[in-house]
């Protein structure tokens, strides 16, 4: 059994962070850095107590020193942070103060005697590695979201901070393509380099029309080939989307591409290579030539 | 600003083969620079603005990678081994930075695989950090960075000294040619050892091995395209997504 702290910078995964920390069997303290609503969300996610740092609208990273001091004073054996860009910075500062090891990709935590066991995603999620630590550990959570079980709210205690670091937001603008239809679409039909020529996009559009879907693509189709608008490419540096249905046609399933569809509900891969990585990620797949499969899908949809 | 660009040269994780028992075969993995490192170097050049720009790599780092891309001097800590604990890797970088001294900004690739290195580095230096940055520059003695956050793009200004972790948006488009490679060979590489910088290369954690994740395998339809398509459509209707 060991006590843990969780560092919360967004509402999205709070319940999952708490659930992961529960694997250790000890007391769980959440430190929420952001607006009051974030602390309130943490309070009903199941921790034993919540500390709240009011970020007052400046970048959360400016409080890294304060968070590190507050967390390290409690000498927790384990700190779990959300894997967001801000969460990581707070966790890195905390680790330095605690003299803790830093392990990205945390999925599951447990205590083994006085050691901590971290199961973490490695190689873009292709394997799970089991890691043991004798001393304190800081990990960034990389597992799935879990639904909050509706715990009774625990009290939220506002905590004072040291002077914030000198970090200022000068400008916030909508990112390129933020308004593209693909962001709100329930169904996205997405095409990759398996397509042989630009004119063949016509059959992809036909399928999309039959499904009431928006068109998406892999990065090279937009970036190198210029066949589809840049606002429509999906992935690490492109759009991050959450449709009900994502159909990846002639897309290999590179890790950078898959990062854009982590929140899609159902993923279908259509690829003539049975070993394409898309089939490891998808829920359904058709192994076949897209030039045969697309017309067949059109026909099947009409039935 | 006096800027350090930290880069790595490591086995390409995409080449690693995962066996059916969940162990990893690295035999065919080629050595490669971090995929974000070229973008980090672009940002570092912009921040340095003609002031000193120093390359720093540890372990198997190929020092010429940065030299061929216009960096005039680089430091290599040659005997650092590959560590699981990202904080220990960061500690080696910090020790090497102490040898350099007077640094205003350290720029490093924000790699997925070693997502803890830049932030542990900032923590150990006690410097502020911004991660997932796409571009950077120096403005009035401060570092200005641009980063995408969800559906918005932020321009952030941060006082030096600072750690800037950069994510690339795409693969490197133009790699150095023969002329740059030759120029790189004439540029100085300072080789340091862990003992010389007062650092240790010991992991604080131990790996107990790898296994396959417990994700459900995809339902695959193959064979006759018409039959496969009908089965898929039926399955998707069953899921309620059509
Ligand atoms: C820093 C960085 C960021 C990146 N960000 C992104 C990103 O945001 N989004 C992104 O998509 N990529 C991104 N990439 C690129 C990514 O690594 C891949 O190169 C890219 O996703 C591959 O696109 P693809 O699958 O369309 O092409 P390929 O890798 O060429 O795959 C084509 C696939 O089509 C299949 N195929 C071929 N012919 C047929 C046919 N007739 N019928 C059916 N299937 C067929 C092949 O088997 C293959 O699997 C990034 C790369 C880097 C380095
Ligand atoms: N951001 C980084 N900058 C420099 N070196 C790094 C970085 N991240 C990891 N390393 C080191 O790069 C090497 C990676 O080796 P490998 O396991 O072969 O990928 C190890 O020596 C790591 O400690």
C-alpha cells in the first residue's frame, strides 16, 4: 500500500487518473491546477482530498515550481499526472523535487511490498512493459478514459502558490482547419497513399456521399500529393477527431496517424496488406484492394 | 541567446518487431535521429539568432547529425547508456550543460517515446518549460513560442532561461547533402565521459519485460469483396454507427 498524488490539468481523464492511483491501495490526493471547475470535477472523481491551485488564467506551466513544492512536501511514493502538455511539465518539476524516476506511458499501478510496479505502454502502444521502482516514481497516464462512478464530492482546499514563472500568452487563435467539417462529422471516410491517382478520389467521394460522411486523409495525401485540403489530414500534427465511425482506406496506420483517431468510436481499416498496422488498431477490417472493396461497399449499403 | 540543442541518435522504434510472445526484436532497427529533432534544431537556430548554438547528444549520439545541419560545435557524452528512467537521462544532460555554462535556452525534441526527458530536464534545472512547441524565436530577450492546443494555436512568451520541447509536424523535408556532410567533419566535437561531468548512468527503475497489450483483435473480413462488404455493413449497422 502506498499513498499517491495525482496532478490534474484537464477534466477529461480525471476519473482514469484516480482509478489508476487506486491500484496502489493508499490515500489519494489530487492537486488540480486551473479554474475552480477543474477542482470540482476532481472532487467527484474519487480521490480522498483535493488541493486547488487557481491558475488565474495564466499558463498552468507557470505554477510548476509551486506544484512541485506542495507535492514533494508530502513525500508520496507515486505521482500520476495527466499526459497533457501542461501535466507533463508540472510532473517533471515535481519529479526533480522528489528525486523521483520519470516513466511516461503509465497504464496501471500496483504496490509490491515497498516497491512500486508500473505497467506502461511502450513502442507506440505495441507492447506493455512492466517496470519496478524502489524509490518514488512519477508517471504520465496514457491509458483509456474511464467513466466516473459518481462519487460524493470531497472538499476542495485552495492552496497558496509561490510567484508564478514569467510565462505569458500573447495571442490565441483558432488553429488551421479547426472549423473543418471533419471535426464535427459523425462519419469520416479517410484515404491514404493506397489511392493510385487523384482522379480516383471520385470513388471515395461517392462512398462518402452514400454514408453522409466527411472526407479525411493521411498526411502525405494532403501534404506531399496535395490531393485533399490540408485541413482534412488526420493525425499527430493534423486533426484530432472523434467520429462515431472512421473508415481508413489505403492507410497503413502509422502511429502518427492513429494519434488523431484515438477518440473515434468504431474504426474500420481497408487495406490489401493483411499485416498493415491499421488492423491492430481497428475494430473491423477488410483485407482487399480498395478498388474492389469501395464499389462492393456501395452495393452493400444500397441493400 | 546562448542556446543548446539536445538531440538523440537511437534505434528506430518503428523498426522494432514485436514477437507473438510480446518480446521485442531490435535486430533490424536502424539508428536514426529523433523524429522531432530537426524541428527542434530549426527552433534552436531561431532562438540563438546568430549567438552561440551548441549541440549536445548523449550515448550513441551521432555528433555529425547537428554539425551537418549548420551547428558549429557539439558535445557528446559518449558513455551514457540507454535508460528507462527519463529523469536519469535528464540528469546526464543537466551535468553536460553545467560544463557549457551560461545557457539561456535549451531546445529538445518532444519525443513521444521519451516524453519525460524534456520536463524532467526543466525540473532539474529549475527552469520553466513549454512542451509540444511547433516553432520558436527570440523577441526582446525572451523566448516566443507557438503551439497548438486542441483547436487553438497559442503564441506564448517565456522569460529565459527556459526549456523548449519541440514537436515536428512532418518528416524532415530536406536532409543535408554531401557538401554539408563534408563541412560537418571539420567541425569540433567535444567528447566527454560521465566521470568527467560528474554524472552516473544508473537507472532508478528496472524493467521486468514486455508483453502484448490486451486489446481485442479487429474482426477481419476477407475473401470475396462483395461478401466481405456485406458482412461489414451488417456489423456496422449492428453497432448502430450506420
Ligand atoms: C513528425 C511526423 C508527424 C507526422 N504526422 C502525421 C499525421 O499527423 N498524420 C498522418 O497521417 N501522418 C503523419 N506522419 C506520416 C506518417 O508517419 C506516415 O508516413 C503516413 O501516415 C503514411 O500515410 P499512408 O498510410 O497514407 O501511406 P503509406 O504508408 O504509403 O501506406 C499506404 C497503405 O495503403 C495500402 N495500399 C496500397 N495499395 C492499396 C490498394 N490498392 N488497396 C488497399 N490498400 C492499399 C498499403 O498496403 C499501405 O498500408 C507524420 C510523420 C512524422 C515524422
Ligand atoms: N531527448 C533526448 N535527448 C537526448 N538523448 C535522449 C533523449 N531521449 C532519450 N535519449 C537517450 O537516447 C537513447 C535512446 O536509445 P534507444 O533505446 O536505442 O532508442 C538513450 O541513450 C536515451 O537515454
